[in-house]
C-alpha cells in the first residue's frame, strides 16, 4: 500500500498505533534505576571476589615462605 494514498484518519491511526512502542520518561527512569542497582550489585560482587583472591594469594605466599625458610 502506498503511503501517498492514505487518508488523514488512516495516517493518524498509524501514528497512534506506534505510540505503544515508545518509552515514557517513567519507563526510562525505571530502567535507569534498575541499571544503577545492577551496577551496585556487580560492584559488591567484584569487591568480595577481589578480597577473596587477595586473601588466598596471601595465604599461598605465607605457606610457600614457611616451606622455603
């Protein structure tokens, strides 16, 4: 169907149908909040893992040092 043959009513109807696919400001703010929460969770998980790795590495270094000396 050629778009040049649409009536004004048909064109408005198509535009109104497209509105449901658009995000509102509230949608974007909710998404932003979710992303910030996810980033905070990720930061905590990475920090805990890094502390764990440092603790294990320290233990290995101390154990090797005691075996060598």
